[in-house]
C-alpha cells in the first residue's frame, strides 16, 4: 500500500500501489501486498481473500507513464481490469502481470477504443465548386458546365484512359488503453468518462487517479496512503 521503488535497466522507477475496498458508501484500506502476485490471476486471488461485503480495487501507478485498476466483486467472479497505456507497461516491473489485460476484447466498448476515421478536411465556405474534366488536367470547369464525355476528344488514338485514383482513407490508431473501462460504472465513473479522463490526462496518470478518486470517493484515502 506504499510507494515502492524498483530497479530496471532505465534506472530507479517509482511505482505506487494501493488496495482499497468499498463498504457501503465508504472506502477503506486493505492490507494486501501486490508484490506477492506475479500474475493477474494471483493478484485477483489476493484481492478476493481480502474481500468482505463489497468490491476490492487495486490501484497501480507508474509516475508520468501509466496507471492500472484491478477489481474483484465476488469469490466466483473474474477480475475486471483496466490499463491506461498497455504498451507503456511492457518491460517494466508490472508488465508481465498486466499483459493479459490486452487480450480482453469487449465489443460494447469498441467505439471508445477506435473512433470513426475522418479525413480531417473541412469544406471551405463561400468557394464555388469546380469539376475536373480529367484527373491530370490543370484547367478547371465551372460548376454547372456539362463535363466532356467525348472520349475521342480527350484520348489520342492508341492511348488508354487513365484509371480512377481513389483517395486513401484516413486511419485512426486504436487508443493505447486496454481492458474494461466500465469497471467503475457503479461507483461514480461511466466508461466513456474514464476514457475521456485518460485522454485528457495523457502523461499524468496521477492526475487521472485523483480525478477518479474525487468522483468515486476515495481521493482522501489514496492521498493518505501515498
């Protein structure tokens, strides 16, 4: 439940970990050492063992890099997990433990992970439209003028018309987060709100955890555990 420092090939890296449990409307600290877990399943079992009557939540954070949440609700339920930037955990102390979160594919949240692609080009106002008679022609034809459909006037004998060239569609890369963004739905933060906070707090995971704490009611508790 305390800040820990682990050695890695980049030098000393500070991690913060805390385990808290909800009882009624309040949260309390739980004495669980996440360092005893080497896998996500082992961490889930530790959280289940500490559970009484409400959900248990593990909060993991690496300064200026990423945060992760792991929640259990019942002895027979699977753990629900969320990582703000899964790729950033690779090679770190918690990388192997959190790697399975990337295998979780929840269809109901696919629209949050990969937003619709757009070309990013807005039409200009007050500009008369033009039509090109040929993709390679430099002369433009004012709108309202019938295009030249006489192939013989545009193509010399023995030449073939150039094929149509399609504009490449814009590609939007999937968001870096992984897991279940709805794991705090019932305690104050909807899935889309969690994703929005992650997007707004990129590079500052502590600020996102603080915002989550304010909305869910465990901000003072985490501050005390730090």
